[in-house]
């Protein structure tokens, strides 16, 4: 039988989803197929509207290899499993003569735990378990959520939290879920045969395509215990997020509250001597954490070092004791012991890691008004980890709308542990980058405006001229504004000021409602404006007339006192590189590219991206940042921009939108 051609397969898939075949999508599919055939690695930048999901799904399914697809957002996971994969599999079946199976796999805490639901939750104050359904007032929000969960448990086939609509609070979900460390294990649990998480794992083992998230991919790589099934092809979508997600998984944290919780959970299961040792160590740690420590701790202060060593030694003693003692007087002892062990092991692991003092770790102290003091430790870089764990024994495809920064892929490649494009060899993975473009005509659909006349932003300084400029732009646009701010404080100040200046334009502010509701209300009324910070730079998809002006208050460099970013920058400089460009400018370029991508989401979209920071036009690094953005028509002429916005607004109003 003749093997079906890739163009024929892609055409069938695009037709099935009601889409339009695009040159960029065809080029992407061909490049992905070649990478899989060659067992090589590919970075592919596919602009909004390219149809990148089919651009990698079709060649991956056609090869017949087992595939893992990792995404950063729940929305894309659901789109793949509920829409793209079913339609694509159906469309390709007549030509492939097979029907690839697919499944979604998440971390264990995303699934309802039947043991918790039926047997109760280990509590800190008393021995054994308690029934949260009896403890919560039935008329309270918690009580109502728990009753919904109990009813839902009889109906759901997946036990996946994201299949529960409407959702429940984090507090309610915590009563009916467990982490992987808290899980008893299917063989020891009375509900192991019915376990939703185990069922999801079994489905993944049998599937040809497994859809997961960056965090689970990172856990699979970092912890050495395989979570994902063996696979020959790894596709990482939303790949611009991968480094930050892996860093998050590899970051440890210690707080007094967390340590005290471990003490309470272990105390009822170990002998008095071990419990007292841990209690004393916890008290010493809490006292030290009340002191005003600096941000980054390049050397651990002596009193903190002693407290951490005491905590490390005490938790080691308790871990041994937890493994050696039994107390049948404790109700459902296995579950109580497992939760205690998980808490103590987490504390021990972080304390051990910090006291060990690796040159490849960054340690810092934080204090939040709401969450209190915390001690954190993160890897200086995850590039070596990614190179070693991801780019071996399989073909890896990384896809995103923003991977080509400053005109090439080398910056992102370096953060992933890859050498310069075209290099590679015995020690370094061979890879190539391809930019398949976008179906949008950016120079005709959008304007990049830099307010060159404004004063340079100073850290935490007042920017009256910036607010004046923002007011004029919003009025010219008739609302329709997405304001992307470099800090929550800046967003709040701007919202407060402009609500007084332009009361006819409603201004929504991130944090005043759920993100979903904010975006829904923003899209519903063209006059409405939405202000916010980092998650809005990447998380908003509002095609059409409701978003015709995207404003960035300033270039989003990391804060100078950001412990991890400043440490990474310093490390690059000490090795002879340009730390500012490698870390700060790359960070800013990625965010700006994502932010600018909010403007044009469909072929009919028109508008302006306004950067209210003159450095984009005047600083030496400005050309690097501009080269990372879509190819909009560029200007610094404020009068021309206001006229353009007014004209776009007039056309939209005439069309009734």
C-alpha cells in the first residue's frame, strides 16, 4: 500500500476542523516530519493564526511513533484532547488505516482521591482522620463545594478537577485530593482498583499520543522516577514558557508555617525524643526567619545556617522514626503516616539542599505582608538539566509564536541548553530553527508606536507624562484598550488615575475579579479597558474590535533586585558574556513579543501597540527588542497614531462593534 503523502494528510485534517490550509502550516508540518525522521530537534516559531497544532499533530500521527505533547496552559490541553485530536484522528483514519489513541495525563493532585473522599482527611491537631463533610457547615461555601464533590464523584468518569464545572475552591479540593508523596499507592489503598489517577496513568500507557503539561514533564525529567510513558517523540507547545516552568518545579521553599505543619503531623507517630528534637529545630528556624535578612543570600548567615542544620538533622531523625514505628491506635495509620512523611521529607530536602550549598543554586529570603517569610532555593540555570534530560534518545520539537528573539533562535536555544544553531556534535544536541511566519499582514494590520518624547521611566517614580499619553491614546481609541503594566502597583495607580480622568471609559483591573470574568467583560463592551500585569501579557485572546490598542507602560526588564535573575546575569558576566543581553533583555523581549501578540488575533483585526518607554527608540538594545516583535509599521509620531486610532474606532463604530 502506498504511504499517504504529508500534504494529503494535512489537507484532510485541516478540512475536518473547518480551517484553511496556510503556507506556514505546510512548512511547519514538513519540518516536523523531517525532524522526527532524522531523530533531530526543531525549534519552530509559528505566528498566531498559523494553525500550529495541526502543524505538529499531523506529521506526528503519520509517523506512527509514540508521542508526548506538553503544553503550558490548560486551555491548549483541552483544545488538543477535546477538539484537535478527535477530529484529526477521524480525518486521517481513511488514509492511515489505523486510529491512534490519545489520552491526557496530569499530576496526581489534579484527580479526586476516593480514599480521602470516603475515609476522611488526616488532620494536624488530633490523631487519625476527620470527615470534612461533617466538619463543614452545610450552608457554608466550603460545605456546599464538598457536597458537590461527593455528588460528582458518583458521576465523573475521569475524576479530573478540570472536568468539574463550575469549579470549587482550592480549599475544598484539598480535602479530596493528594499529592504523589501523600498517596498510599494503588496496591495498599482500598480504593486502588477504582483510583482515577491510576486509571489516567493506565490510559496514558496504552495511548499513542499523551497530552500533559510542562510541570509534569519537568517532574519526569528532574526526579528520575518515570511519570510519563516511554516515547520516541516529544512535542513542547507554548515552549517559551518551558524554562520558567521547569525552574518553578526545581525551586524549593521553606516557611515557618510549613515546618510547623510537619511537626504537628509527625508528632503523633514518633517517639517523644524525636518529636521534641523537631519541635526545637522548628522554633529555632522560626526565630531566625523573623529577622530582617537580605534578599539573595550568597553566603548563608551563621544563625540561619545553624537553624537549617538543626532542621535537617531533626527531620532525618523523624524520617527514620516514621519508618520504624507503628501505632495501631491511630485511625487509618497508613494515610496519616504517609502525609506526615511527605511533609517531613519536603522540609528535609530543602534544608539539606540549602545547607549543602551548591554553587549552582541561588538562595534568597522573601517576606510578604500576606504570606509571611520564606526561604527559597532555585537552580542558577536549568539549561544543563534540559540538555541532559530532554534532548537524548528522542526527537524534540519546540513550538511557540515567540522563540525567535532579536532575529534568531540562539537566545532561546541557549536557555534550553543548546549550542548555537547548526553546531552540535558528540556532546551537544543537533538542532535547527525555522520561522514559518504568520498568515497576518502585520505592516497593514498594526502599528508599533514608541512614545519617544516621554521621560525615561525611573523605578517606582511618578510618570505623569506617561499617564497623560495613555489618557489621550485611550480617548482616541474610544476605549478598546488592553493595558500591560510592568508591576501590579503601576497597573493599580494607572487605573485609579484614569478612572477619574475618563469616567466614560470603564476600566477593569486585574485582581478585582477572576481573570476569566475580566476578559469576558472586556470583550463584551468595546468602550471597556482592561489593565493588569504579567498573566495578561500572555493570557488574553480577544479578537476583534474590543482590543484595538495594546499599551505597555515600560520595557518589562526583571527587577534589579530579583534574586534569581540578577544571579543569572552575574553568572553570564563572570563567564565573559553579556549578562544584561542574555538575561534581562531576553526576558523583556519574550514578554514584549507575547504582549504585542495580543493585538492581532484574526485577519480582520486592526490596531496599535503603544510602548510608553522611549528607550525602545533610543537605547542600543532597542533594535534587539524591536526585532523580537511582529513586523508592525513603526512610528514615533504621536499625532499620526492618534489619528489612526480614531479612524479605526470610527470604522468599528460604523460597523456596530
